[in-house]
C-alpha cells in the first residue's frame, strides 16, 4: 500500500482521477493551441493593415505641377553645389517675392548649368512672370532669371551634376 501511495504522489490529480468529459475530448498540445491563436490574431492584424494601406495610396486630387524652363544670367563660373543653391534661391523667391505662393518640386540642370527645367506647384504660380531676381544668400549675390514655358532649343539634360565648376 505504501508503494501505491508513493506512485500517486508523483501523478497529477487529473492523471489519478480524469473527468469523464475530458476523457472523451481529444487533447490538443499547448503549442498547437498557441499557433492557431497567433494565426487568428495575425490575420486580423493583416486585414486591418491592408485596409489602412489602401486608404493611404488613394490620392485626394491630382498634383497641380507645371514644368517651366529658366535661364539664369550668371556671368561667373558656376559655384560648387550649384543645383542646390539654385533650388534654394528659387524657393526663397517663391516664398517671399512671387505674386502667388509656390513650391519648387524639382530642378534639373540643362546645357551648361545656367538653364534648368523646374517643376513648380501650383501650376498657375508663374503664369504671367517672365523674369525674376533670385538672391543667393550664401554667395551674397543676385541673378536675373528668365522663365519660359517652352523647352529651349539645343537643350541637353545633365543627368548628374558634372558641370565644370572650377
């Protein structure tokens, strides 16, 4: 009797007296149970994420961008980082001098670097403007720029800033 009591000490209560209903139900391992719970949660998170991503991809309205060409009257050699300086000076002019507030979306240098293709938002910002004076604050210089809608003749886009800056 003592031996059978010792054996009972090492068995759990469920092993000693399993309930009738539990004996009829197949046992699922705890890892399988966790796996199915994780899958359910993951699916619901993915569904929520998909809905949110689809909403973000839909633009509210088409972009109102206009492409202009500008020629800068710059008598000297172009300084280092000319494209950045030109874009910054144009944005400063848009914020302070332009009749209608505008934003510079892109600047692509053409030919010798003194001509550029510029994208401006909104498209009507430079509607009646033919010339402007840009201030290059870091250089403490100003330059006149001429805007035109049509692409200038004999224009070659400079893919990378490899304009002779020396």
